């Protein structure tokens, strides 16, 4: 079924799929020129069911490996379209919020021929992938120790070449470690307005509760805030996804901060999936009765130890069980710690529809992380008809307060968590879930979110 593409010079080689062939695994291969003779360096990926990029690495199919630092780069997509370049280290195979945000932005761009997007993210090898109006460069980077699945981004030459070649109208930096400095170097010869999306509140990760933290944590957090101010001076505008984080940044001396809340796929995450709740529970071996669920990265900064300790009391008094979905460096230790043996542990779910089914199969969502800038999983839970129990710090607390669809507990206090959970479980959970769904429909559709984000881009350019 593979043949040469007649539109590609004979000195190069391309992969092309006959339009009559069957689509395997949602992947459509179309012609892409290559730089080395008979070495395909790019594969075009689309998902026919949703139109969204599938960025799973496929590897090189033959010949020498691609080297973005030296190889010829493909022509820019959608000539004349408004272009944004997104670069972030927070993009792995089993990561959630930032990956979801970037892929939803890709979906938004694909629907509008006046836009184009370039993604620059780490990977196991150099790779170029694209779909209509969207191109993704994956730059080879070593895994970050203890931070699986994240990888380092150290490809200075490759990043500079990509920026110079793609010439975006605006650059959005989505992480705080190497990516801002790669862009800073790339912009020395090319003036491009740049924004920083503050996805990770890392000073608060270091000291989630500054008022009770020890002197070492307070000192490290203060140093992190100095670094935040330094990075903010490198960009034109800092974007935060919640008003709580906007206020924290302004309090710490960061200027030009705007708020753009994140969104949710309102069709995928929907209460109608509750019709199949029993079937989903049986598929995953979940018990009957009331269930609460956490979805996300399993790491120390998420305060899952507080959740597990507190839920021991909740289960004892109400019978409600706790489900934890995800993966991360703290999973093993938490599973063997206090309360870990009573929780129901499920792996990270690559299939977003399966995840949506899981939300609709439980009764309550729990968001224990005090340093969340927004909390996409909580929004997905609300869209699915679940009320949310949240710690009283961070972006999720904003959402719960505004929606009126849940309750808050004191950060770090597992006894208060248990009391708040018991009160919430005694309330009308369906009524609260309906309130949450209506709130999300009114304020957090992805189309509305990205309309606002691109308006911010254009305002930055005009100023």
C-alpha cells in the first residue's frame, strides 16, 4: 500500500498511504519530504474521529535518525496564518493537564484555517509530526531522574533553528526550567513577542503551607519566587489560569499578569455516561456503593498522604471507598503507607473516553493538591456531574467556590478533610453535580477559553 509521492523530488523519499487503504490505529500517513535520501523523517498523524493530534512517538522507519539541529526543515504550514509556537517540558506520555491543554489548542487551531501552531516538546528521539495547521517537533532529551515521565530540554541549536524557520507571531512558554532559556537564546536574532503560561506553581510546591514550613523550605521557596520574577522579566506577559494564582504572582512582584482559565471537552465529559456506571465499575473491578476518586500525577506535592489518612476515617464512618487513578514517583510508597491498602489503585488511562467513563462511574471527586494552578481533572469531574471536595488552597478552590458544587477543607489537615467529606456525602450529590455541570457549560468550554487566549496574544502583539 506504500508508494512514492509524485509531488516529492526523486532525490528524496516520502511515505504516502493510498487513500483507499484502511486506517490502522487512527493514523493516516501522507506525503512528507525528507532530507536524507530514502530516510522518512516525519509522519503526519491525525485521529479521524476527533481531528486532534495523536502525538505518540512512532520512531524512524529506516535510514539514519533525524537530527533537527542539522536536517532540512519542512516548509511552514498555512502560509499567512497567525502562528503560535508552544514550548514546554511538561509533556510526557502519561502526563495530564499541560498535555491536554496543548492538544486541545491543536484541535482549536485545526478548525480555523487562519491559525497555525508549532509545538516543541521533549521526546525519546528527534521527530517531526504534523496534522492540518499543526506541527510538532519532539527534541531528544534524557529522562529527568525521579520525575518520570518528564524529560530534559537542552537542544539549544535545534530550538533556535525551529524558531527562526517557523517565524511564529507569538511564542508561549509553558514550563519554567530549560524552555524559557532556550527561547531567550533563540530570540536574540529574532524579535517575537513571548508569553509565559504559569502552569506550575513551583514555589508553592516547595512550601505548600509557607506559614508552617521550616526555615529550609521557606528559604528555598523564596529563592524560587526570585527565579519566577527573573523569568517573568524575560516575557511580555505572564498568563495564570486562576485568580488565586494571579494574586500570588502580583503579591510576589510579577507584573503584567492576566488570567485565562482552562477548559474542558463538554461532549466527552458528560453526565450521560452515568447510564453505564455499573458496567464501568464491573470492568474495572470497582465495588458497589459510593466512590470518591482522584485522577492525576501521584507525587509528593499532591498531598495524597493527607487524602489517604483522612479517607480511612471517611470509609469507617460512611463506607465510601477511594479510587486513585494515575502514575508517578510516589505511587509505590503511598500504596504501602497509611490508608494505601484501603484505596483502589488504577493505572494512568491513555484513553480519554475511558477516563470520562470512570468520572461518570463515581459519586465524588477529591482534589487534595494545595499547589494546583487550576486543576483540569476537577473541571472534568464537574463536567461529568460530580461535586468536588478540594483543599482550600490553589486554583481548584476557586472553581469550587465559584461553582458552589462542592466543599473545601483545611490544607494539610486530614481530620478536617474527613469531616468535610462526611458532610458532603450526606448532601444531595446529584443536585450538586447538576450545579457543577451548569457552571462548567457556562464558563469553561474550550472554544471560549481559546478565543480569550488568542485575544490575549493579539493584545500582546499590538502593545
